[in-house]
C-alpha cells in the first residue's frame, strides 16, 4: 500500500531544526531534504528553523543575492519562524530556551502542514508528544542525547563536578530536562541515530528506551559526492614531488583541520602535536627532511556564538605561545568551494574530537582523496579503516600529544602511503557513504518503518503525556519565578543560575 501511495502522490516531509548554520547536524538535515526530493522518492519538503544566517549557511539554503546570483536548491523550502525567541536569558538557560524554541517551531510546522506525511525533528524531542497526535508519522533523528552535552560533560563524559548549592539547583533543573528528553523521545514512530556509538550511548543514558529497540534505526550521515570534484591522484603525486623539491613551506600540501570552533572539537590537541613536528623541522640536525607543511585550521564560525568567538582567540593565543603562529592559518566560515579545495589538497586531514558522535569531516576528507587521521573513539571507528583509509590514534591521555604527532609524521615521511590511503578512502566512501546508499536507506526507513508504524500508532493519549507536560509547566513556572523573585539582586541571580 505504501509503495502505491508514493507512486500516485509524492510524500510531503517536514523537517524541523533549530538553527541552520554550518555543521554536521545541519548537513544531515539538508541531506535528508535532498534525499526526499530526489530519486527514488521524488517527494516534497518543507524546512522549519528559527535562524538561517545567509553568511553562515550551506549553499543549498542560500538565497540569491548580488554576490550570490544562484539560489540554493532548498532555499525556497525554508520557513523562518520564531526569530523573536531568545537563545538564552541573560546568558543563561540555553537548554530551556532551546526547548521552548523547538516547541514553537513544531507548533508552527504542524499548524501550517497538518497533513504532512512525515515530520522529522532533531536536536530536542520535547515537542514530539504534541506532534504525534494527529500527525501521520514522526521521526526523531538523534545526533547525540542532550543529557550528555551539558557544561559538565565532554561528549558524554564528566569533565568536572561540584557539590555546592548552585550545582545542586542546576542538577535538579537538568534532571527535569533529562526526564523530558527521555520520555518524549519514546513517542517517536522511529528513532534514527547517526552511528552505533550514539545508539549505545542513548541506551545507557536512557534505560527506559531499551524496550523500544525495534523502533531504532542507524542512518549514517552521507556526503553529496556531486559537490566535490573527483580527486586527481596523478596531480596529487605531482604536487607531492614538487613539494619534496621545494624549501618553501607555502609549496607544501597542507595539514588540514576542519571543525566548528567549539572546545569539544579538541583542536588544541593538533596545535600541540604540530608544535612537536615544528620542533623537528627546525632542528639543525634534521635539515634534510624538507620544508614544514603549513597547518590550516578551518571550519564553521558563528559570530553570534560566544564560544566560537572565545575559542578561536584561545587557539590563536595558543599557536602564538607554541611558536607556530607563522605556520598556522585560521580560516573561519569557509565556503563550500574553499572547503572542497582544502580537503583535496591536504597531505592529511586531522580530526581531533574525542567521543565524536559520528563525524562527517572524515568522510569528506576520504572522498576528496586525503588520508584521514582521527582519535580512536566514537563514530570515526565506524567510518575509518585503520591502516587502510587513514590512521586511528589511540591517545593515552588528554596530554598525550606525541601519539598524534607520530601519526602525522608517518604520512609526512611517506607521501606515497598517504596518497594510497586517500585512494582507498575515496572508494570506501563511494561504496558506503554516498547519497546513493543514503537515499535507499532513507526510503526504506520512511516507507517500511516510519509510515507503517505511524499508521498503526494508537491515537489515544497516553497518561505519560500529562506527566511530561506537567514537568514542562513546572520548568516554565520555576524559571519565571526565579527572575521575578530575583529582582535586582545580582547575588541571587548568581547563586541560582541554570544552563
């Protein structure tokens, strides 16, 4: 029945995402949209978001302008709503405000398209109980549980702890948000994950979901192979040969890092490792090893994001203190074109996040024909074939810089090996992580999982619904009362702060 329906009437899929910036989560949602309008589904999509900065977004959603005459294929599909809603309140309560923004987005999306075939929501599941009632099908895509992305954790591992009164109140606040996340996620017809690693982390964090594994699907993010020029390995060998004969650093193929400017991306690890390599290249006893390749630190950068601003300055300061600033180039907010060129021209791409949920950059790097070096943790263990398409570094501790430096030096000394890894990586990505396999998996999840489960979903309201929204109302009341009672007391506000 589902196949016949999709042939006679195109599926209408509504995607809901908080901020359409430049990052893995945004790219995943846009790839879902592209997969929905392309073969084999040939459906229609609508995208709802509260923010889409035209100077900080993917080309697919960029509108035509004087400097950009070509409109993105998805630009007309984007609905900007709720821009008036705050990201935080006086720098605090980001998680709470995100919950409110997601609820408003969901309300507007459902109100505008009540008959949509499938709603896809990510980041926060708090509005799913409202969405499932009266909707045909709902999919929640979990990049990583918000419970494990708090200020006291690094991708799920506790980084600091405190037992003071302020921490106690914050703990109670977080527990309520965590309860809402766990409970509301269970209302989805299908829960998708970006990796097996993320799925296991969710099941550990939310034990009550153990009974819902039949609704869980791993849908690996994909890269749009058409956005990239096919790698020219003969040219890469020629560049490597010329680089070996040149004493200029600018003539060398660069070492590239591509990440958002966020502390969890652990970019300082690469700076410390590069400093070790820099020391070797400037050692008078090792002048025969050639010129040092430059280090390029590039990635997503949002001027509205305080962490982006602070972290970029921290990295620049660290590079200066390590004596490598003249060899290090920082490229925030790179265009898609520059991103592709960097990935293609690199001698290697270094990916430093620890316990990364999936990691789209290693896929882009491998397809571009560059060897990829990553920390042996999280999603990259599922995408990089160690020793064949790249190197997985088993970091002994947070201050073990030598292991990463050694892996980079291995490829700098043997460029043929680096190029051979790039060749194998290119074929590996084409086979498993292109939009072709992604579209087939997406169609299967929609037509064989989400839509049938939505049809058979019981329409009566569960008692859990009342309980969940009771908690949400408590949060709203608590947060409002906090500022009413605080008045002008800075000490009170400082004591009872919540993030």
